[in-house]
C-alpha cells in the first residue's frame, strides 16, 4: 500500500520543461542508465556560455567517507584552501554529517558539455549508477561516466575512472543580468526551487529560467539544479536544509515554509485520491464476492488512518524504499524512452492493440508486448526482477511518461491461453491432448520455480487462463504478477491477508474464508486451471451451478471430483472439447491429480514439485499414445 503511493508520486511528477531557459533540468533521466544521448542535459550542461571555461561551484553533503575538507576536495578535485575559506572552516576541519558544503571547481567545456574533471578509483561491486548517485550524490550521471569511460573494456578494482562533474558557465543573457557564477546545487528531499533560491539570495524566477523550469515543475532528489550567483557564495546561513525536521514542525505561516512543503502537499493530495481509488476497488471486490463485511470496514478505516498521517512523515520514511526501487529498476531493466515505445507501437494505434491496455510493438526488430499500467507496478517488478525462467514471462524494460508506467515484455505470439481453450475451435484454434498436457506441465514448472527456486519464494495468487501466455510454439509462460507476493510473512509459512483478491472460482477455500496465503493457494488454482484446459469449460459451468456462495463453490469442486458421476461429467466435457481424441486412462489419472490439487485442506494438496513429476510422466505417456494413434490411423487407410 505504501509503495503504491510512492509510485503515484513518481508517476505524477512529470517533466514539464520548456525550451525557454538555457540548461534544461535533468529530471529523472539519471535513473535511465542505459539511455544515450543528451536529452535534457543528462550527460552534462551544454557549452552555451559566454566563456569556454570559468570558476563554478558545486554543493556536496558530507557523508561518512567524505566528511573532511581534504577528503571532499580530493573526491571532487577542488582546491582545499579555497574550499575551507568559502565554508568558513579550517583546512583540517571535519563537517558534521549531512552538512551542505560548497565546493569551488574549475569548469570547462570538453567538446559539447561543460564539466569539471575528477577521477575515481573503482572498487569492487560498484556500478556506474552507484558511483554517480551514491558516491557523487548526483553531481555526475551514469550516462556521463559511461560516455567518458567508453574506452574501458571492463571495470576492475583499482581502475581509475574519469568522472565529469556537472557544472556550467553563465550565458550571455545571464552575464547581462549580472550573473557571474553558476552553482550546481544538489536537490534534497523536500527542496523547492524557491527555497533553494532563498538560500542563495537570488530570485526564484532567475533560477527557474536557468533550468528551463516553470513554477509548476517538479524537482527530484539527487539531481542538480543551476543557481545563478552574482557573487561568490558565502557560508550558508542555514547550515543544512536537510538537518531540519521536514515539514511537520515548520508549518507556520511564512511563504518560505509553504513553498517548501509543496512537494509534500502534492503527495498528500495525490495520495488521498489514490486511497479513495483503492478503497473503492476494495469495496468493489469484497462486494462482488460477498465476502465478510468486516474486511471491508478494516480496509476503509486503515485507509483513513493513512490519510491522517502527516504526509511529510510518509515521504521521509519511504524515501529510502523509493530510491531502492528506482535503483533496482535502473539496474535490472532497460528504461525505454517513451518516444521509442511510441515509434514501436505506431503511437499506440489501435492496430497494435492486443487486448485491454497491452500493445504489440517492434523494438530493435524484435516483437514486444507493451503494457500500460496505472498504479502500483512494484510487485510485478520485484518478482520479475528475481525471476529468470522460460516458463515465466520476461520483463525486458520499463518506461514512464505522463503519469503512466509502461512495461515491456517478451512477446508471446499466440496470446492468452483463455483465447484458445474456451473457444470451440474458432479460427482453427485447437489444442490437442498432448499440447494441453504440455501447457499444464509448463505452467507447473513455472510455478514450481516461483515456489521453490526463488528467494524469497513467491506466490502468484492470480493464476487463471487469461494470465497464461503462449509463445509461437504453444509453450506456456506464467504472466501478470500484479498480485504476487513473497512467502516471507508474519507467520512464516502461512501469512494472512485482509484483502481477498483474486479470481472467482480459482480461489482456495482457506484463502477465501480466512485469508490464509501459502503456495497451496496456487496449487488449488492450478487444479482449476488444468480442469478448464482439458474441458474447455469454465469451472462454474462444470459445477453447473450459479452459486454466489463462495464457500460452497470452492468445496463443491472437491466434492464433485470425489464422486463417480462428477468424474464422468468431467470426462464428457473433455470428450466434447477434444473431439473424442484423448487417452481415456490418462484422463482418469489427470482427473485424480486435479482432485488432489483442489482438496479442501491445503496440507492434503501436493507440492508443485510433485505435480511437475507426475505431469512429466503423463506427458511421456501422452506422446506414446499420440504416436500409437497416428500409426493405427495410418494403418486403417
Ligand atoms: C569571460 O572571459 C573574460 C575574459 O576573456 C573575463 O573577463 C570574464 O570575466 C569571463 N566571464 C566569466 C563569466 O567568467
Ligand atoms: C583552477 O584554475 C586555476 C587557474 O586557472 C588554477 O590556479 C587552479 O589550480 C585550478 N584548480 C584546480 C583544482 O585545478
Ligand atoms: C589544525 O591543525 C593545526 C596544526 O596543523 C592545529 O594547530 C589546529 O588546532 C588544527 N585545527 C583544528 C580545528 O583541529
Ligand atoms: C576533462 O576531461 C575531458 C575528457 O577526458 C577532456 O577532454 C578535457 O580536456 C578535460 N578538461 C580539463 C580542463 O582538463
Ligand atoms: C542515491 O544516493 C543517495 C545518497 O547520495 C541515496 O540516499 C539514494 O538512495 C540513492 N538513490 C538511489 C536510487 O539509489
Ligand atoms: C581512456 O580515456 C581516458 C580519458 O577519457 C584516458 O585518460 C585514458 O588514457 C584512456 N585509456 C585508454 C586505455 O585509452
Ligand atoms: C536571451 O534573452 C533574449 C531576450 O530576453 C531572448 O530572446 C533570448 O532567447 C535569450 N537567449 C537565450 C540563449 O536564452
Ligand atoms: C540579497 O541580495 C540583495 C540584492 O539582490 C542584497 O541587497 C541583499 O543585501 C542580499 N542579502 C544578503 C543577506 O546577502
């Protein structure tokens, strides 16, 4: 839930920059590590100044490894005595943690971009992103570092890397307005342009202009913003903006504090909308399923509790998590330019629409499925980040643009399984017995992987035909991890949940009744899935009931499969769906397996691992059966 807000925050923060000032603000582009080019000055500020080189200033926040005049000046290649002078400290001084330090540097134009050169010795297990963001705090970008060190074939400990720090020289226009220096200020949580401008005694407008920003633009932590200075900066009056408790304490009337809380206010408003949305969704779900009214109440009151929390606090607590997620996105997935996706999908034209909000696109010559997502993508990203298996759909990249996330997946040429099995041979879409068993085995293998071979293990929680995709060879891949969760829970193996979500007919009784979550709820859903695959009928139709009572509904399946008449009924559906072409004895074995999967007591259901083993044997026998059928068929002619 909390993560959800954070994503709303990020997606709401859009890059509204006009080409009016001189150095466009970098925005969240730093996160998109593999992105090349210099869109929005990501690699550096363009050499558009009056002079080729100049004196410039940076800000840096003292951190454990870099807290003294000497360590900071050597990291950033600054003159220590000047640095000491400007910050009114002595040469051998150490700063308090998180003090905003002003760093004088020589800035000059290297071909296209201004930069201040420094170097960094590579340690083990670092990435360009970690060096740029965590060590240099955003004073350089991974893109700029990659570009500058392009001649390095590999990174190894002890290797010296060139680090171009972001600086700029005043333009002619700025010079005419009396600007003599530009300071690259590192944005921190809770900063606003007006707050930063006041800190350096310049007008908000001149700062906005310098960065091609407008009053309604957003700025992000760990990016730089240029502050045009008339004079050399003095020791800052506020020792460190970030050492003040954010928002809650200084909510008094001054203009400054109201500006400063602007970001928090946005978080609050958007968060409230998000809550209302989520609340409605929860009510909708619980309503349609007629589950306990108590849960509804719990969910709603929880929501209000969250609204009442001071928003600044939420931001503060979650900032770490947010950064983690952004970093994990950048490091694990390609971050696409939105324009790239537009090109790939012909501007998201209807001709490229696969279904719902999923589009087909061609990226670098390869087909991809591009899903527009509103809201929380964190679950899906967390799961797919850790997963690499041929029976689990692969997420290749993400993009965000104007409040929307776009997830780019490998393309499954034959679409969703649901389009194949509920049709009676429409468009020649027919799956043979062997193909159906193969698909069941693929799904079981994918689930077994999620349950047993990822760490922590994951539960899909929303297994159903429409969430299984088929590739060009009709091999199955498990998709849609938006409800997935890890097993690591409060009660160890059996965490509980208040929010009952999932799809009717696929939900295990213990989950519906008590919210018990374990891998066995996937096993239950898998049983239902196989039943549907083999009969081509939705489970409700097999049960022949229009039962709104879920409790009865989920037990009914177990009961019906334990009766001979029920098994016969299932076989009749199989016969119809497979046009009589199926091995009757194997079908009995599979029905037995399905029955085990939908047992009322979770501990009586098999592990996915056992299902994989048994389906492998069934597939083997099915191949033999298929061969024998085709031989006898050819003999009869
Ligand atoms: C630009 O260079 C000229 C001399 O070439 C110098 O007088 C002036 O101060 C420089 N301007 C800046 C902003 O550094
Ligand atoms: C910056 O430039 C000045 C003169 O151009 C030079 O004296 C000084 O050493 C330079 N500082 C650094 C850190 O290179
Ligand atoms: C800095 O070092 C000098 C000697 O090198 C010493 O006299 C002085 O007290 C030191 N200052 C601080 C603040 O430690
Ligand atoms: C900084 O580094 C770049 C790239 O290596 C180089 O082109 C430029 O001349 C350097 N600038 C200075 C002032 O040394
Ligand atoms: C960027 O670095 C800062 C420290 O400079 C850290 O707090 C933050 O988590 C990092 N952000 C990401 C996305 O890693
Ligand atoms: C790589 O480039 C850096 C500066 O861009 C230069 O100092 C270094 O010598 C180059 N290394 C090789 C192996 O060419
Ligand atoms: C400089 O200012 C003039 C008028 O104020 C404007 O037309 C021009 O675009 C500005 N140039 C730059 C590079 O910002
Ligand atoms: C702020 O700048 C104005 C001129 O822009 C100047 O008159 C004033 O003294 C400055 N205040 C401080 C505290 O530097």
